[in-house]
């Protein structure tokens, strides 16, 4: 779940980075003609300032009006260009922060991935060892135990032990909060003890029947009020 959360967060950050890039491109596209117009205005004012001073009062008045127009145009262009430039700077800073944030989450996700893979490999190796032991137990039982009754007892014990070991491996592999597990197991045990009394007694009777001193042919037994002799 942690790894999935990291991957989802990286996808969301990638989407925000794309939106930031799009917004920055739009702002830069709007800024380019304004910047060109501002540069042309500055060049025009420099050109006008470099001309020799006029002696005619009307020409002097015209140059003064042109200077005022250039000044007003410069103020308007700079007033529109400055916020766009500031916006682009802020967007670039945001993009840098997003990239650093994504890199940090990517590093953490790789660590979590290695942890998950290591845990999965450990579980698989442990289950493989248990299954190998199960096959060895089975072969030893068939090779060295000739009595069918005793052989069945060993095979039943094998299933119980292997199932218990597999359960322990899975619990240790997937559970990280053992205090919560202990509380949960306590409630489960109490519920099973209260609600499954007949089943537990039946399981105990089953192991008693297949045990070393269990029921044999010729024994007289009573089951659910019915009494009789065991013939098979």
C-alpha cells in the first residue's frame, strides 16, 4: 500500500509538472511580443535622443511629445511585462521544487520496493524449504513405516505441522504490528473457543481415534447414544 501510494503521488506530481510547464510556455509566449515591443521602444528613444537638438520651437515641441509617448508606452509595456517575468520565475521555482519532491518520493519508493521484494523472496524461500521438508517427511514415512495405521498417523501429523509452519511464515511475512496481531488473535481464540466447541471436540476425537491407543477392531464404543463393536 505504501508503494502504491508513492507511485500514485509521482503520477500526480508529473501531472502538476506538465501543467506548470504549459503555464510557463503560455506566459513566455505572451511575454515575447511585449519584450520585442519594449526593446523597439527603447531603441527608438535612444535613436531620438541621439539626434541633434532641434532649434525650431514646433519641432522641439513635437520631439517632446514623442518622448512623452515613448515614456508612456514604456511604462505600459513594462507594467505588463514585469508580472509575466515574475510569474515565469515563480513557475520555474515551483517546477524545481516539484522535481526535487518527485526525486525524493522516487528514492523512498525504490527503498520500499526493495523491502517488498526482499520480503517476498524471503517468504518464497521459506515456503520452498517447508515444501521440501514435507516431501522428505513423506518419502521417509513411506520408506520406513510399514504399518498403514502408523503411516496414516505420520502423514496426518505431517499435514498439521506443515500447515502450521506455512501459517507462521505467512504471518511473519505480512504482519508488521505484532501487538495488534496479538490482540486480534486473542479475540479470535476466544470466539473460536465459545462458538466452535463441538468442532474442537470433534477434532480432538479425530486425533484420539487415529492415535497410538485409539480405537481398534473388537473395541466396544458408544457414539451419540449408540453402542456397538468395531468390526472394521
